[in-house]
């Protein structure tokens, strides 16, 4: 029986109305999120970071809807949107820029997966796939609606030449309506339908993707890891530090594909995924060897703590699936959420706190070994003799630890604890002069930079020295993009143009002509292979260009040495006129 478009629209509207009854709290959070985004856009609310918390509030209401369905507990669900209100006045911008925010999103996703507490593996995977399918369907529908609105609106603007002044605002509000309001509501509607259905229908595309693309890739990757494992065993050497990340990615993909096998029309790789726990043991050994070596050499950082936590989850998962009884994806999701939450939120054992503690211990061991501190533990601010270069590796590790601590500790902590603010102060006040460059360049093998005769690109940057304005009437800052408000530089067809905010031309000169003039009198020409050291010595001259009436001061000039010297790019800082 053919269903008309009108009937389809009526059914969809009816499904949305049912969603409002079934999920009023989530719908309220979606409406609230739209209003907050609108107020932020209109600069009524200045707390931009708060918008990034809105998915967390939606997830909380979604999960409580599943956990609190009857009795007095239902009140908790109806009140769940109120969780968003206390944090409206909190400055959460800094927190959303830390690794804790993406980890929180992962914990939310794992909580949703575990919220049904479905211990049957096939049902758990079906539920997870439906969540993914419903989310992608909602986003696709929202994207389609957004693009349709854009096509209609901009066609009207173009044809009738009206509404030109609100084009940007309309686009923003259309995007917010589609992705902040429509997408969550559609997800709830689709998910409501998924709750009523049982099983996942096999999909030929899914079958081809897993059987003929992803699974063969995993098999090839397994062979590569086994070859590498055999190589390090035969040579009796440690695996590369980055191998831990590769193994973790491999284990995640293989575990997901193993979970999806019951959904396939043809299960071609049961022989592999059924023995995956045993097959993965060499990779697991390489993972922990790599992590242990990195930690022993460089100490813990926040990233390495999370890597170790993920490694623990991976290890437990592989061990659980040695047994059909204990191998439950529900246990993996719950364990993952708990461990990530513990090392993200509980004071004293957070990944950030462990990283800081480890780097402090590492730094203090080196300080004691080299005798760099007084009785109070503060550094003796005196340049060490060049003879200390024999301890170059210790100084480099000390510099790395101070660099990490300065980046992750509160302001003033380093000065109070060690007597220096950061790694740069350590470099200037304590580290031997002969090691200053060596410690700050991780890949350096020599104490001083060695010129590479084949080096092509040379970057000359301003050191921020004051600009000499004597003889000039005006000095104006220059942007390297056009916004209609200030002077701007336009670099096109190897020509530099500086224009006023109304587009009127103030200066124009070809880059090749500018370079030729600068090289005149230096003994070099553009066709010469100019040594890097010579270009460095001409840095102050190359970072400015003068005519009879104007001076252009560059923030940065990038040169290419081969096949002949030329200016690749410039960033203009100031424009002076007489």
C-alpha cells in the first residue's frame, strides 16, 4: 500500500508529539539549549564555555528517564533539567579546554550504553548500533533541513535583493534550530521507535564493509604487529614508544568488529575473532613494555596516565573474553566509565594530579643529583659552568619537567616552589650557556644548531623589538586579512599590497623586487645558494622595507632557498608614513 507524503508528515508530527510526552525533560533541555545559544550569540550571556556543557545536561536527563520510570523516582527525572541552572554563572571556559571535557563526553556515551544494564552481548550491541543509527539519522535530517533553509533564504536574497543585512544572523539561527533543537528531538523520536523494536536487520552494506574492508585490514595489521614483535624479540630491543598508541587503536577496532559479528549475514571471520584474546597477547605485551619504558624514562604526564588507564581497560577486556561467561560488553562499558571518571574527577588521583606529582619527583631527583638547590629546595640562581655539559641529558630532562609543570601548575607555584617561573627562566638562570639551545630542542643531538646545507625553508621572525619611528608621521598596525575595519595586507601573485580599510591602495611592491633591493650590497643575488647563517645575519634588514615615503615592518618573513632565493610568505606588522 502506497503511503502519501501527507500521511508520512502526519505520522512524523504524531511521533514528535509522542516524544514530547515520553521525554519532556530532554525536550525541555533542548529548548533551553537553543535559548542559551541565542543569548550567547546576542552577547546577553558572555559565558561561551557554558554552551559546551549542554550535551552533558541532555545526557543526564536521557539517562534518568531510563533509570527513573516509576514511583517517586520519576520526580528525579522531571527535576533533572534544573541541574543546568547552577552552572550558568560558573566560569567553565577553562575546564572545557582541558582534556577532562572530552573524557566527560566519553563517560556520558558509556553511561548511555550501560544504562539499560543489558548483559546479553547480542542485545547490548544491537542497542549500541541503534543509538548510533538514531543519532546519525537525526543529524542527517537536521543537516538536510538546514541546507534546505539556506537554499531557500539565499535564493530569495539573491533574486529579490532583500534581507541582505540579516544573512549572517539567519544562518546562525538556522544552524542552531537544526542542530541544537531539531536534531536532539528527532533523536528522541527515533530512539522511542527503536525501543519498541527487537533485533537489527542484517544490512548488505554493513556486511560488505566489515567482511571485505575492515576485517581484512585488521588481519593485515595483526600480521604487521606479529612481524614487529618477532623483530624486537630476535634483536632483544625495546619497542618504540609510539607502539602503545598503535596497539590500543588496533585493540579498539578489533573489539568493535568482534562485537558486530552476530549482526552479519555471513560470519567469515569467527575463526579470528573467537580467538582474539589469545591472538592479542603479543600486542598486549608490546603495549605494556612501551608504556613502562616511556614512564621509566620520562615519568607520568596527564596523557600517559590516560594511556595507562586505557591500557588497563584494554587488558581487562581481552582477559574477560577468554571466557564466554565473563566476556560481557556491559562489564567493559561500566568498567571504562568508572575508571575514566575516577582518574578525571576524584581529587588526588586525577590524571592531571598524577602527572604533576610525577614530574615534580623527576625534577627534584635531578636537582638533588646535580646539586642545583639550596637547603630549602629552591634553585640556586647561578649559571652553571660549561663543564656541566657532561650532564646534558639530565639538564634536558629537567627542562622538560619544568616546561610541563609551568604549563599545568597554578600561576605562581613554580616561583614559590623553585624560585623560577618556568623552563625559560631555568634556561636563562641556571642551565649552562653551552646547553641552552640543546635542552630546548627535543631532537637536537649537538650542543649548537648545525646548518643543514640542504635546508630549503628559512623562517625569520620579529623578536618584538621597538619600531624606530623617527622621521615618520604615522604608524598603524596592519592585519593580514580584510575585515573592513583596519589596514590590511593582501599577498597575491607574488606582490604585496597594503590597503586602507575602504580598499584604497597605500603601498604595492613585488616580492622579488623587494628581495633584490635587500640583497644589494650583501654580496649575494637571488640566484645564489645563500647560506642560512647569512640570511640570519640579515634578519633585521629583511624584516623591514623602506621607500622614500613609507616603511613596512614585518612580523615574519619565510624564504625558500632552492632553486633560487625567493620570498614565500610575509606577515606585516606595521605600516609607517612620512
